[in-house]
């Protein structure tokens, strides 16, 4: 005997903690989307940094959708022979405007193992961001929150208390832990490589509600209320 599963009412879905984008951003997004579609053909064999019989590692340029790499892959993985053509699958994803390494698997078995490793946070991912504005007072910080797809399909940040709750598309809010480290400010001093984070030498912030107030960097384990 099977139990009936009902989705929560629209008003019962969790709300993202970040505010919605302004109306003017729609025009900007449309232009970027059109440019990204046109740039997919610029992907070349020089962007393939590693390849074997099981997978290929590619350096995705900024401004290109990651799904476009599957059809534009200019290596032996993209064979036109149906008998030898592998089943290509993205093991990880990057935002359109983010450049970086992506893993493309060539068989379902390898895809399943790598996707599971990424999902279970067994793979360490490091991002380098160039920012403008006032530098933070902290050198390292850890932010714990939830994340998931909103009703329009975009990935948004949610409160930790919303982890496990249902979202409009049928998925769930998942937990997310992001560690930040300032490597250099305005070219002052030598740019240094990121290093491993200890458990006791870093501020920890848990997102628990609307992020309307400024974060106090002087308080250890400060929570949003």
C-alpha cells in the first residue's frame, strides 16, 4: 500500500535569504545569454587539459554554458561513430560567467561515482574571485547555509533551518559550507596561495534568516536572526 505524497502549498515553501534581482537585470541577463550561446563554438582542443579512456578535464572559459561543452568537445570523446561514441556526462557544473576546470565522464559507471563524490562534498573545489569595494576586516571566514533552486530555477541561498524542506521544483534545500580567504588587497604585499583551513582559526557564520543586517566580524559564530 503506497502513501499519497502532497506538495506544500505555495506559501509554505522556504524563501531565499538574498533579495530578488532588480528589474533592469533582465535586459543584462538577456544580452549575456545571447553572447554565451554565440561563444560556444570558440571552445577548442587547447581547452582540454587532460583526457583518458574514462574522462576528460576541460578548462571552461567564462561566458560559456557548461552544457555546451558536451556538443563542442573537440577531442576523441566526441567521436561521430555510434559504435564507439561514449556517453558524455558532466560530473560537475560551473556558472556561465565562471571559468574553471570541469570533468566530463565517458561512461555511466564513472559518471555515477564522480557525481556522488561531488554531491557528498568529497571533492575540494577552490574558486578565485576578483572583487571591488571595501575589503573585509576578516582574513578567513566560514559561512554555513542552505542552497537550492527557487521557483524560477535559479540557485539561491536559504537559511540553515530550511535544509531538508521542499522547493517548488520538487527538490530539497541542501546544506552548503563555503570558506572564504582574502589572498591580497589592492596589490599590497605578495599574492599568496590559499591554504587549508583549521577548525579553530576561522570565524563561523550560520545563516538562519533574512540577511538584512550587516555581519559583525568581531563576533565568533554570529547568527543571522
